[in-house]
């Protein structure tokens, strides 16, 4: 006896396939977003660490070095925020 087949069964299977692919892509994007957020958190911790170590410092070279490091952190933060926007 022949198996009964709905006329739109192929369309439903294709829709399920497309939906599963979209869910996989969403998972990848969310993982990338989480990874970027972890990096941003690490940059923030580094900034706090440098700020705490520089409290009360009067050494000009240390202050200049810290300022350069802050500039580097800001550049990294902007880059990571741009990547996060792309991931979203």
C-alpha cells in the first residue's frame, strides 16, 4: 500500500531546515557576542587595575605610560564594540 504524502510536505521540511539553520546561525552570533563581552570585561578590569596602581603616583613616565595604555584600551574597546554591533 502506498504511503500517504501531503502535497506541501516538502515545503514544510524545507521550512524546518531553514529554521534550524537560522537557529544555528543565531547560536554562533550569540557565542561571538559573549566572547566579545568577555574581552570587554577584561579590558575594563585592566583599566581599573592601572588606575588603582597609578593613584598618588608622581612619576611623569609612569603617568605618560598609563595614559598611552588608556589610549590603547579605548582603541581596543571601540574595535570590540564595532565587532559586537556586527555580531548582533
